[in-house]
């Protein structure tokens, strides 16, 4: 009963997310009551193996998936050094209430493998989604990436890296899917929902904005500044990127708010659809119920504008 009440309270934030022709016909309490009958959950599917580590993801699949479904891929936060995929499962609720397919991804942390392992893993997870699209009826024209903090960074870099990136070379291959140059499937991300993610990794290694979690991720490697640039979303701003929305508090002392401002100024300059939602006096996460509700309402409008809440294809 306690869990049911907690879910109902969380869902109150997400009522505006209920989509046309889907769960908007149900009240929040009704959706919570019947959600277990609407979804199949397939936990801990191995999508790759790296450094003797089985990398796993959880699938949340609507029972009714006769047509290709918009698909959310979620990356947890924790500064690349901590966290686990199960810790943020309630962040999936807005998309589950829409009837989307949702994929919750784990990746290697610094204690297992230093930079760039986490990025390599998330790119492999995206490729796994592409390779299994027909099996699970993922709509590859409506793939949305999201995450918070380091998870926001991973959502950004996973969606912004160009095809045939060097960070794709650790991804598994099979007989039907070839990742070699010239035969690689096109993994097109439609949008990225970035919650206070890192956009300039190098800035966090030295100087006034240096952060221990970033330093720990890189350890003592000699070429860390060069690699940090290669892993910074700001390094990949160019025309043709997915639409990007960022939610960031302007008093964030973990990930500088200025990084969000710089990213969206750069996106504006090259004509990429984007939006920056500023939480005034907001820190690193810990937003109020009203701020979360307003943010998700804005996200809903952003997704609708980019043709991701209806059956019409994304552009």
C-alpha cells in the first residue's frame, strides 16, 4: 500500500504527460492501479560484455505493441563513478504513462573501468536498440535519450557523436548486424532530454570548476585533457543534431549552469532545435514539486513540437 501511495503521488506530477488516445482516459490513480497489466518488464538483459563485465539493461514494454513504439533510453547519474540503473526508476513514469517502450541502461563506472568506458557502453546500448528494433517493435524514428547529471552527459554524447565514432569500436557484432565502415546501420536519435548534464568535461578537470568525480573518472592518464574534449558534447555541435531540451538550476554547484547556457547558445548558432529550461535559484536536482511539474509540462510540449507524442514521424 505504501508503494502504491508513493506511485500515485509521483504520478500527480505527470498528469500533463498523458497522451492523445492513450492513458489520458484514466485518472492518475486508475493508471497506477492498472499499470502492471499494461507492461511487460524484462530485467537485466545483457546487451554487451566489456572488461569481463556483463552490461545489462531493463526493458519496459507495453503489452500492446502491434505498431512501432516511441522509445526512451535512460542513463542514470552519479558522476560516472557511482549509481545504478535501479535508483532512478521513478523517472521513467512519465514515459510509461504515455505507453512508450522504455529502456533503462547500466554502464561501467570508474571503479570498474575508467574513461571512456561509460561512453562506449552507452553507444553500444543505442546500437543494441537499433539491432533489436524489429524484435521489440521500437520505432527507430522516435528514439529519445534522457538522463540526469552524468546521465545527462551520457544522453547528450550518445546522441551527438557522429557515425563510425572511435567510441563505437567496442560494440559487439553479429552475422546480421555489421558495424564496419560502410555497412553500419544509421542510429538516428530524435531528441535528447538533458537534466543538468555535463557539456564541457575538460572544464571539470582543472581550475575553479574542477570536480572530484570527473578527476576520479580520468584517473592519472596522461592525455586526459585531449580525451575530455573528445567526450564533451560541446565538441560535436553541428547542424543536423537531434532536438535537445535541457533543464538546469542556475545555482547548481555540481555541474555549472554556464555549461547549459553555452551548449544552447552553440545549438542556436547552427540552427539546431533546442530549449533551455532554467530553474531559478535551483541547485543540482532537488527541485520542488511545482518545478518538476512545470519542467515536465515543458518537456511534453517540446516532444509534441518535434512530432514525438503523436503517430506522425519525427523530422
